[in-house]
C-alpha cells in the first residue's frame, strides 16, 4: 500500500487521534495545540479550539449522537464537537482520560489513566466510574468487544482487562514481561492489541486465550491498531514510520510511510476502505484501499 501525506494545521500541532465523522470528513486531534481539526473531501482543513493549548486532546471517536467525542488528557475533560464545530464537554477531574470508545449500551467509555478506573459517560453527561483491581496499571486504550463487553489495555500492569456494561472487571496477564500494551481493537471473534514494549501484536479471545506474534522489527514500538472488515488489522509503528498489517492467523507485513520520522499514532478506516493515519510530525496520511 502506498500513502500520500496531507499536511494539516500549524507547525507542531501534532495530529494524534483520527476518526471518520458522521459528515464523512476526517477529524483529528492536535495534541500539542489544544484543537480538533476537520479535513474535508476537497482538501480544506480547519482547526477548532477545544481547550487550552496544553490540554492535550488525544483519542477521538464518532459518537452515538452524530458528533465527535474526544479525551483531553491534561485538561481532565471528555469533549464533544458537533460537525458544525460547536464544542462542549464534561469535566472528569484528576483522571487524565486517554482511551475512548462507544459501548454496546450507546454510552461512551473512557480510561482514567491516573486513577485506575474505567469511566462511562452518557451523551447527556452522566458519569459513572468503576475501580480496577490493579494499582498503577495505566488503563490506556479501550474498545467494544465481540462479547458485549468493553476491553482495555493496562499498559503498566502488563495485562488486558475486560469490563461488562454492569461494571464487572476481569484482568488477563500477558505472557511476555514488560510488553506494555497500548492499542487494541475488536474483530468478530477476538480482540487484537499491540505491545509497544515488546514489539509484538497480540490476540485475546473472549475466553481469555492469548496468542502473541513478534513483529519483523521488535524495536518498531507499535502504538494503535484497528480492525478491517475482512478480519485483518492495521497498526502503526510509531518508532519506524511504518504501518503493519496482521491476518487472523498472525501473519504480519509492514508498509513504509513516506517519512520514516513521521511518528504515526492513531488510524481509522473510511467506509470506502481508505486507511487514514495521524502523523504527529504534522500531517494525515491517506493509503489506498484497505481490504474489505
């Protein structure tokens, strides 16, 4: 797959998370400038201030209410931006929210990295938090699983967690020490995750069965991962400026981005199969058509 880079925002804005909006535009967080940006089909781009410059907007997702939702990691806030650019949000003091996902209950679920909790927020702003059994585990990314639960990575506890919509938590330790899982995504029958510390991709079944697959470059620092409609997954290699592709049986291939120092973080798939990647160096990358 070949990629085209599209510069966005001002120098140093730091595109980090990326999502396809209900309007068909590509939305991203500018982690260094406190903004969320929209890239339209005609190539025009506009950034919207969503907090102070140091509030660090990170993960962004299309919400259940025709808007985009995002975490403000340093701003301790869950934000919402309409497709017209209108911004609102809800404070979650002291939590350092990071991961964000829409649950099967049509609420948004987030990770509270600094308080060892998983949070649930409705579109009306009603917040519930659930304590995790691991202290200092750094819950990171979160996603809906194929079993009707939410799954999340525990970056410093070296584990994958599962929380039901009723708040029941289970934790599954990883076989590899110091794997430091970050990103994860759900397919029809499993959760796939990346181990930034070990240079591996992992798969966990809903029953807790874990398999790990080493990358060709163990120093690649894989960061985020997303499932494609055909059951394969794409992931970013933050340290090498590459995209990886893994099949359901664990076969891995990598694809170079134009700039090896582009620092790819979040990624998303558009309805037409186009793969979009947020590059902290200052651009969004668009890649061909992914398998569908």
